[in-house]
C-alpha cells in the first residue's frame, strides 16, 4: 500500500531532519546537495523502487551523485533497510556509511560511488546484461546531479542506452542548479537537460523534484516509451526544505552548528530519527 | 597474435556462455566469426571508451564475464578513471584487451603509441597484467586469465608474430626459462622475445651463452624465478617495450633492493619521452636498443668477443 502524498511529505521532513543531524554530528556532508534530492529518494524507497538486495528481480538503484549519500543513508534508515543506530557511525573510521558510498562497507548498494559520471554507463551495462538473460522485470534507476551532466561519460552512456533501446533504464537528474563552485546553467550554456536527453534518443520530462506528487506521478509512468530509456529532469532547490539553506551555495560545504541544527529542526517541525 | 586472440575468444565463448565481448568500434572483420556465432554477446559501444568500460562494469555486476577491446592507448590511458573506479576498485572479472600495445603502431604516431599500457595497468590494485610473447602464449594464457576472480589486462600485438616455441610451461604469473646460459641473463617482456630468442640461439652457436628468461606476466611479478636468476647469473639485462616507470626493470629493481644479491641489473627499453618522427617499429626498437642487433653487441662486449 503506497503512502499518501501527505505522508510522503511528512516523511521527507523527517529524512531532512535526520540528514541535517548527520551533518551536525559528523561535520562531513554535502548538505545542500543531499537536501535537494530527499524527496526523490523518499518517493523511490517509499514505494516506487523494488529495493530488496536479496531479490534478483529487484530494481537496480545507483546513487551516482555519491556526495549526497547522507540523504540516501537517512532514507534507507527511515524505511528500515539499515538500522537507525548505523547513522551515528556516518563518516567515522571503518563505518558502513562512509561519506562517499562504498559497496564493500555497505553491501546493500549495487555499486560504490563518489566519482561522478559513472552511474548511468554502469546501469546501461546492467540493463543490457539482464535483457540478454531474458529478465525483463528489473529496471535500473540512476539518481544523478545536474553538475554530473558536465561529464562526457554521461553522454556516452546516454547514446549507448538509446541505441540499445534500454527502455527499463531511468535517469533522474537532481537539477538543483548549483555545482561545487558555479551555477550549472552558466556552466552548461543555459540549455535544457530535457532537450539534451531527448536529442540523444531518450524520452524525457521535467517535473518539480521537490514535489512528492509530481515525482510520484512521473515515476508511476515509466517507461515513458516502449523503446526508449526514460529521463526525469527533477527541478529541485539546493538545500530544499530549510529556508536559510535554500539556494545558498555555502551549504554545499558548510556543516551546521548547534544553532543551525536547532533552527532547521524547528522549521521542519519534526524530530530526526537518531537520538 | 591478433588472429590467435580472435580464435581463442571464440573458443572460450563456446565453453562459457557468460563471456561477452565489447569493442570500442575497432576490429573490422576480426570478430566476424564471433558475431556470427554469438550475436548479442558482441557489443560495439562506439568510439566511447568510458562507456566501453562502464558497460562492462554493469555486465560484470550481473554475472557476465566481459572482455573489452580497443587499441591499447584507448583501452588503457583514455578510460583510466573508469577502469580504476569500476573495474579495479570493485575487483570485477573484466578482461581489458589492448590491441597494438607498446610500439606496435609506431608509424601511427604518438597518439597510437602505448609504451605505458603495462605500467598504467600495473598501478591498479587487483589487476593482473599480461603481455604474451607470441600467439602460442596468448592461446595458453587467455583461458587462465578468464579463470581469475578479478580483472586483467592483456596486451595483444599485431597479426603475424611467430610463436615463442618452447617446451617451458606457460603459466600465468610465472616467468619462462627459454634458454639456459651463463654469466648473463636476458629478461624479455612481451613480444620482443620473438626477435631476441633467435639472436640468443645464434650467440649460443658462437659460444656466447647468455640465458633467456621470458616474462609474459608483469603483475603479479614472479619474484621466485628472479631469485633463481639472482643466484645463478652475474648480470641481467631487461628488454622491454615499456616506459621506465612501472616496467619490468623498475619492478625488479624494487624487488632486488630487498635482497642481498650481487646481480647487476641493466635495462634496454623505451625512454621517458614521446617518440616523434614516425619511425617504423624496427627503427624505433633499434633507436632505443630493444632489438636483436643491439643485444648481440652488448652480449659480445660482455663476453669479450
């Protein structure tokens, strides 16, 4: 039974509070980039993704923007995939939850990440291999950043996936508009990611990526085409959900102090999962 | 050696239905037999080497045994980050094949030279690195490499090299004793052995008797064979179509620094510079002293003839 939109929205708040608390505790996070994709992760793990790693027919999910992993871990803890207690070890030595995801530390992952531009190509190989095995149930869903789309390897993968008609491959671009140093629009020449994917032979739509409703509607429609891969350009806000972090580049790097943490929790009006 | 590769590829793919071959848009007509037999297990990713590697990573995660193929510089240096991240870090059983390693494509210019392929691949944890001396070694080693649990790199030469031709066993990770000798041990890496072995045989006929040891595997390094060479010879000369950093010579030097052996170790190999001027491979090898003539002169000098 799928959650109601209101429940999803409330869950997003708890995941955000949890993610911010992880950043406060560890002093290690790309917080604005994690917060922008919380709603996407929430909708995926809250119902749109078959994520049981033991199930060979599961969907293959890859967080290609590995620097946003605190939001992934918080979402996985929220939905009971990893224990909440594990979050307190985020970004500590020998942790299951390093600050870039490592498959050897956390076997629930399909692959490690942290270096940008790999997820889509790897997912295309996964889908080619599954199709060759005549297994047409699993999909592969890759969550990428817009800055990641600077990488040429993303477009090599996009070309391959379209040429091979990998219609069970889904790219979700967390289009929060900001990169490590600049604005993604400025660095990509103010061009449309939706148009880019379409011109590479994909079916693509743009949605409000901080709207649980729009994300849910989009994800329930995939594949958008029977012989093309699907791209969802999710327009999001960097630092989404906490007013003083929104669209403020410093929160890509800054870790919250106690005052920031308290202000964020007060605004979200929920408690984080961890103590 | 290229033909031995394509034939062996068909043979191993017949025995193992999880083998899948990916090319970065190279190998015109070389793999026609494979395509005819295995259809969708042949994938052309296009001139897109990052995708060539990443697709193989995804396939390996799903239990396939990908063999990826391109010209050596484009199979190694170009997608190095993808190899390092996807294949090496995750220790996946992907075989990377660099066609025309070393200076096989000497006259094609610096863009097509790959004297660094073995060094680059050796720098990666989990990687096994192999440069067969001839078609017979390739045929023997490739199935052994495909039994590994982790990744490997195979340097493949051109068409038409002779077999190494020796009864010495061909075992992955083990140097081969091709000719026993005295005083001086010649150590070859890769297909240079096909030039050197006949020269050593000619020298023996003249009473000059260096030993010949052939390294088809550079990683893991066969230190036990080298220990025997250290014990039995006064000098060893490494011949390698490889840059100084990370080649056989440097790796043996590092090993030797941990032993007390008196063996003198010398090197004939590619310099730490780009080779301009589009020489033929033969001219290039002569220029850098990695050829039969240069070796003959060195041996005659050492043996006082």
